[in-house]
C-alpha cells in the first residue's frame, strides 16, 4: 500500500461494501443485506476488502453493519452462531489487511434502522423507541465487537440523537475502545431526525476514545456544511455517491462519477475532514480517485 506524497494526516476509508459485493455478483436482496454473505460466501467479503486496500484505502470497515443478534435470530441462527459470524466479519477484514501489508480495521456498528431494513437510518423514525431500549439493543453486538481486537469501532449511519446518546454510554462503559461516530444528514446543519449535528458532536467532545465525528451515507453536497458544525473534534466524511435512495422501490436514482467524487473529497478535507472515504454506491474506483485527489 503505497502512500507516495500523500498527506499523512489524512486516512482514506474504503467505499461501499455492498456496492462492490453486488458488482462481483452477490444478490443482497435480503433483510441481512451484506451480512448474509457472512453465512453464504465470506470469501467474497474478504475479496472486497482486498480490492479496497488495493485501491488505496487505509481502513477496512467490516461487514457487521447489518449483522446483529436479533437479525440473525430472525433467520433462525443461535446466539452462539450469530456471535461467531459477527466476529468473523472482523477476522475477514483483518486477513485482507494483513495481505495488503498494513492498514486498520474498523468494526461497523450500524444503527437500529439497519436491523429494521426499512430505510429508517435516513429518517431516525424508530417508532418511539427510547434511549434505554436502543442501549439494550446495541449492547450485545457492541460487547462482541469490542472484544475482537479491531482497531476501532465505526458507529455509522446514525440518524437519531437518542441513539447517539446510547452509543456514547456504551463507549464510556468500554474505556479501552476507540471509535468514530458518523451521522446521516438531513441538510447542512441537522442529522436525519432534525437534531443539529453540533449538538450530537458535543456528546463526544473531550473523549479521548473518539477519533472523529462526522457524516456518512449523506449526499456529497451537504458534507462541507455539516462538517463545519463540528468543533474541537477531528471530522470523518464518507458520503454516498450522490445518488438518492428510492426506499419505496428499493433502487438508487441518479448518476455518480468517480472523478467528480474524488475532486469533491478535497472540499471535505478543506472543511476539516481528516478521515475521508465513500459509502453507498461508491466503488474501489471512487476510492482510487479520492486517494489521487488528496
């Protein structure tokens, strides 16, 4: 993994795991989404991680985003088997990292909305589920991932202030864990449930465990404004490709250009982001262009 004249203060994240899995022939039309391949074809997940490292990523984000004990139980798997699959997601990323000769592994902690599989990670509408309930839902997977040896946890696609508070409490319970926390954005100032991003970021201000706060799976045009709301913390930005998700018809709309995405990454860096990558609908070519642009 060559860094050349690359700015060592920037970490390049990977791109869309599911996007590249589908490009390689995986059928992810399933409530478990990319996590179904932890059961059916784990080697393909490892290949995707390898491809992103080869494209210039410094970080592999694991396939645990939609992997949860409750989600696997709904599929009929035991608690022990479900825990094994969650740990496997980290092992696959670590194997790809080792094959690449270096890098970091970020264990994905997806939102409650990912388990619901109804698009609520873009709205924060959890039907009145409160902070205590969200804390209880997240804790079992958090404890498994925190014990895997991953370099950090990636709390990502968080749409809800109560969910952010629950994650902040879990982080405080595990003082040896480091994490980044990234939200989905409604506009240039607010996360999906309408809470100002500045208010969410304040939950993690002063924590030595938090390596960055920011946004992901959000339109690229919103990133500079949102990152500008974060004070006294490093920022992370890995938006989607610029396409929009049609939840009713389960499809993406619009076009995305890797060159334009890479050029936009310079704006996110200039706005303060030091961890930069891509989310849904981004590919190894998008990450290659981000690396080249930075």
